[in-house]
C-alpha cells in the first residue's frame, strides 16, 4: 500500500516529536503492509513555516535512521500546505514540496470554513500544471454537511484524500458517514493515514481497507490504497473517474448518486 499523507518527520510540526517516535511509526506502517510512505509536514503561513532546507535535513536524518533499522519501506518527501491565497507562490518559489516531487500537491482547508479564495487557488495551481489534492475533506464541517461542495472543486481538476481514521470512526459517526458518502460517490482518490503518533493516529490503513473492500469492492479499493498513490510517485496520471453529486435530501448512508449526463473523465 501507499500512504501519501503522514507527519512522521520528527520535530517539525504536531506529528512525531522525536526520532524514536518516528521510527515507531514507520515500524507500524511496515507491519500494516505500507511499502511507500510520503512524509508531509505541515506548512502554515504565518504560523509554521519550516524552510524546505530544514525539512530536507530532518528528512535525510530520518532516512538514515530508518535505514539502520532495515525497515522494508520507502519514504518520500512532501508537504501538507494550509490553504492561503499565496499557496501557488509558495509552490512556484520552492518553499514547499509537492508529493514525492510530483505534480501533485497536498492542500488542507480550514476545518470550519471554505475560504472565498479557494477556487482561485485551485485554478492557479492547475494553470501551473499542479494537481491539488484536498486532504481529509470529510473533516471540513461544510463539506461534511454537503459533499457537493467538494464535487465543485473536483470539477475544477482537484483530487481528494480521505483519512483512514475517518473511515474507522476515530473522529465520530458524522465524520465517518461523510467519508463514506464521499467515497461512495467517487469523490475520493486516495485513502491515507494522516498519521501523527504511534497511538490513535498511527499510520494504519488495513482496518479502513477491510471496510472499503466490503463497501466498494476490490478494484476501487486497490486504486484508493495502492494504484493511485503509485501513479503519483511514478509520474503517472491518477484516473479521476466520474464523481457523482449527492442527491439533496438524502442522508449520507443512503444517499443516491446523481449522474450528470455530460460528465467528463479527467
């Protein structure tokens, strides 16, 4: 499996505080069957602005420590960039890292709102030939309440990533139902751990994978946990498929897809 969203580099954000915790997280990931993992430390303008040189230095130290443990896992560098009007400039100026050096970049929305400049940021990134991947949209209160807000960003060319812990219920029933609704309507393209610790937010994917095998079948589940992540790492193109709007008035668990007659594959 491929985990495209983790906070495993020690001492950079609210993830692993030290190298011992980081190595423990990597051991858990390897035991889960994760073969490829992208370290995505937070970048938040005005609050957490680690320089990319510092991030790379800590990343190299982690690679060396992991190598000494003989772990069967490959670690790549990325960023989780908090949404700001200047986000395209941060990418252009090399102040943040895309996912494994690819054309895909992980972006985070506020939990309680959707900024008015969000569409413009996505538009500008697409003009730069970057594909924004929206991290855990199910945890954004507005998108959880109305996943069609996410659909509109997908129509712009964005992709999305759901947290494994959302699927297994760590954040409660509302977030779990939002995650499953997004997945059932083909609005998600990756499932990742968003791991911060060795505890409740560890890099575990297996439990969520078992849930989705029953919900979505093997082909779709394999794409979410493996093939789409590999496409990012190998310079391929993620098949975004045809997302489906959620029919208004339907409760998440029973929401019926509403297909546009002129839907396009991207």
